[in-house]
C-alpha cells in the first residue's frame, strides 16, 4: 500500500500497512481513547496482564503496557478499567438472522445491533443471500453499525425444503460445479452445504471449491459420512456424522441423528450401539485431517437433549426481541419434537456423547469454534453465543479454551488473525470490557460494561439504548408470510 509522506506523518504510531478503521455510521472513530488500569486477557499468550493501559487511536490498538510505561496525554478520553477485564471482541461462527427468511430485510440493522450489544463484534452467517453481501460492504465502510460479517453462500442442498429455501437445489455433479462457481463469483466467503447431498454432488462441490480456493462448510449427510468429509477437509458444523462414525460395523442400525435425522424417533436407537472407544481415534483423525468443528452444543444439547421449559424460555433475556407470531414460528419445531420426544435416557446420552466428543477433540488438539445456530428455537443471536461458551466449559474445556473458540480460533480460520482475535498492538480495536474475570468463570462474558467496535466506544448506557431500540422494533416485526388479517 502506498502512502503519501503526509499520510505517513499522520500515522507515526501505526505500522504503515495498517489503514485506519472506518468510522461507524458516520460518527468519528479518530479520537484517542485509553483504557486505564485494566486487566487484559490478550489470548496471544497465557493468563491475564494486570494493571495495563491500552491506547486506541484511529480504530486500532496503538499502545499497551503497564500503566507507568504508557504516557497518556491530557486530551485522551479515558475509560476506567480498574477491577475490570478486557477481552477481544467475540465471534459467533454460526448465526442466522430472522431477516434471512422469517421477517423483512429492513430489520437486519436491529438484529445486528443486538448481536453487537452482546459483545459479538464478528459473525459468520452460514447461509448467505445478496443482502448480506451488501451489509458486509456497508459495515466495513462504516456506513452501518454491526459486527464484521463473513458470509456463506446460499445453501447447496439435494432438494429444496422449508417455506423459504434460500439456496440452490443441486442433483448432479455439473449442477454442483456450476453452483460453486456462481457463488464464488458472487463474492461469498465460503460454500455452504446442507441436506440431501449425494456422494457425486459432494465430490464435485469440494473439488470445484478447492480449484477456486474457496472453502466448504456445513452439514455432513449420511450419504457422505465423516471419513469422506475429513478427506475433503470440510469444516464441519454441529459435529455431524461423528456419532454415526462411532457405530461398530455390525451395529443393527446405522440411522443418523445428524441433520434432519434427529427428528426421526427410531433413529435414536442407534445411540445404544455406540462404541465410545472410537472417540479418541476420531479426534486424532480430525487433527490429522486439519478439520475444524463448530459443535453448536448449546443449541443441539438443550433443544434435542435436555429441553427448555416454557418458563425458562419466557424468562430468558432474548424473549423480548421477537413478536408473538415470530416466537410461535420459532417454537413450532420444538413443540412438534417435544410432543413425543425420545426417551430421556437416550436424550441425556446424546448430550453426554456430544460433550465427550467435544472434549476429546479439544484434548487431541483439534480446532473448535463457537457457534450459536441462533435464532433457532428462540435461542437468539448474541445471547446464545454466551450459552455456547458455557456449554463448551460444561463439556470439559477450560474457560480459556472456550474463549479462544470465540476469538482467536475463528479469527485464524477466517484469515483475519493479523487484524483481530487477540489483543495486540496494531490490531483493530474490537474489544469487550467485562466486570469480572472470564478465565475464572466463563459466564462472566455476559457481564459487559462496554463494547469497542473498531475504536468506537459503546458504553453500557449506549448498549442498553441499542438493545431497547432493537427490542421495540423486533417485538413488532411480523412474519414475511403472515396471513391477511380478518379485518381486510
Ligand atoms: Zn444453522
């Protein structure tokens, strides 16, 4: 990048290859802001750095060190950090929006604000559409407030499903190749696979993606199976096909609980034949293949395993962010499933096995990323990323590893680790200030005192304003395909 001498002079505190982060929504981010006496959880090294000054200018971290070593001039805006903890902005690697399909597109801004107010400064939208590419551009340019967006392609599926199918039906190898070429050319960040994918379509999709240098992410179906996905180097969502890979060859049933298979009650019988001794081998094979997983434990474990009562749902913080008719729509699947659920013993076994597998993957050195799968079943975006961190710790990960799954690991996978994911001089100032130490108790990530997005400071008061405004809007949002009212 070529800078004029004047530009160079204006940026003496920044490396020359670090452009200023664009301001948010036309508001200036060029002010210099300092976090004073704060405990930093940098995540590029072990532990906590106590009593630090962190200096932010032009949207980037330009200085960090013991308070005595970092001179802070009088004109700098100060944020008191004593007794507080500064962590990198969080990533949610699997978050849909209600405006993807259920409510109108013009509610996306309110949704992204909810995510941001939860300390989530980057998200990956697994199933993208053209509007997401537009938001991605506007957010990066500072014209729209929201987390940095990483956008998957419309879903590639063997056949269309759902009331709004945001994807492409692909039945042949040639259709698969064309779909991958088209989505790559349209500017999506990765290729998303979902259901009913044949072996032939899979092979064509992963080969074409490899030729184009775009990665494949998503479900693994029963026709593809885990071993094939590991060979392909696919980034796997939901731990799909892992349980099936734990079945012995002579198991009386191999019916899949991955993807849509979980809805079939008879499929749950396969859990009785699982050979847990295979877990360690699968974890090793995953490491050797270099395959990363987004387990989405909170969503799957609570939705299909332990369940959530009406009261728990009504008392959850996300409840007020949807209208009654959207809520009903989001809970329709839950109501069907829980009207005749599999036996409790099998459901708890499902949770236990998923947790053990997650822990084994971590122990073996396989890379994990936090993803919420919000807003399915009323587990809304933002809030559910914190549930996922807690679920990862319940599965046996140390809090630090859970935090890495929502910071440096996603940044590494997304190829933005030189920009974000840890707290280091030169990086974008995407930061979250907490009132307590998340390494001692992971749920402390919920205790947010403020969020910094590209150098723009959003205090608790500002975050509450964003949340209130979004709740007011989203609680009135109607379903896209709402029936005509009787009065018309
Ligand atoms: Zn999803």
